[in-house]
């Protein structure tokens, strides 16, 4: 593989483009808005500068990485002659189904189609194409340039050859690929989201406050950040969406989003991205100040 297309220049998309480009692949970064592409490239540049400060890379590596990235607002042009497409658009089923239907029509029959979805069925996405054996999940973790894990999710029809190709490709990126099967939430979010939801329930029921809950999990369970802080980092809307996917998929009430989470999402309190969630980020992106409503 030499050419990779990444759809979506947001947090996950620009991170995925970054790691491919830094590893020497030619990357076509695609988004419907030029402003999003410009913002994505600015983020990649900032992250490369941070790596230079830490002496992980030098100026030549930074320039080579940026030189490996081309941007496109036209899907057909962006996926022309690429070996792999990694979709990293919004976590919305209908959006993804349309993207994969379009990709199937404009990509070469040999092109592998991957999605970075964190919970949506690979089998369902693959069904929108005429090449389900070439559709696979590549669930990168945020922040992509730092986190080593890539969940490789096989759909019902994903071939052994495609799975092996993507496993080996992930290793070339310096990642640790882990193969899992296609069930709601896969492994990472099937375990993580109920924990986050239970932490929110614990707060909702008045068992303890925000800082107290996070402190117990950080110091008692050796987690690098507490579940409420992590929920803010992921985005409460994303947590809500993933829990709903699992609730609808399993019909098990243990996956139902806590009413407090539902209300916060409706109120636009989404965490870091909105400036407030369980913590207040108006002065700092660090979880140092608990939101007023929880004091």
C-alpha cells in the first residue's frame, strides 16, 4: 500500500492522516469544507511541532510528513487510485451508509474500505456496498498519534486476506492491532461505556461528587483519568450515541444512557468541545474546575 485516503478532517481524521503521513504513506485528506481541511492541517502541524519540541522528530521529518498530505473537497478525486480508504466522519449511521455507498461506486474494485466507527456495525455498513468482503473496522484511539491500540473489527463477510492486510498495515504505523468480532460497542466501548455510564449514575444518585468519583477511579484503580473526566474528553454526545447503539443492539437496560447524561447532551453540555461538561473548561482544557451545577 502506498496511497491512503482519509475521510473527515476532524479530531480522529486528522490524527489518522498524521500517523499515515509520518510513516511515509501518501495521504489524501478529504472533507466537504475547505475550512475543516485547513483546521485539520493546522492541528497536524501543531502536533508535529510538539513532537519536534520533544525531539521525537526533526524539521526534515515534519516537512516530509506535511508534504505527504494532499487535501480534497471532492470525494471522487480524493479516492482516485488509493489502496485504502479510512472513513472518520461523524458517528452517524445514515451518514456512514451514504459515504460507503458513494465509495463503492467511485473507488477501484481493489480498494479496501475501512471505518473508524467506535460502535456501529461493520456488517451493516458493508451491506451498503457490493464489496462486503473488503469492508473492515479500524477503530483508532484518541489522540491517534499517541495511543497504540487499533481495534480491527471483522464484519460478517470481511475476508481473511483483508483482515491480515489491515493487521500488518497497523503494525507498520507503530500501532498494536487487536482483532475483534462485530458486535455493538466491539470490545473497547462495550466495557468502557457502561463504566462511564455507571459513574454518571453514581453522581446522579448523589453517592459522591465529580472529583470524588474520579479520584476513587484514578487512585484506587490506577486509571490515568477518572471516568467523568474521560467522558468530557470523548464528548458526552459521543458517549450518549455509543450507549444508544449498544442499548438498541442488545435490548439490555444496562446500556441505557443515564437520565443525567441525556439531559446534559440536550442542554449542549458536551464536555471539552463545548467548554463545559462535568468540568468547566472556560479557562483551561484541563479538568481542574468542577462545573457549577455539580458543586
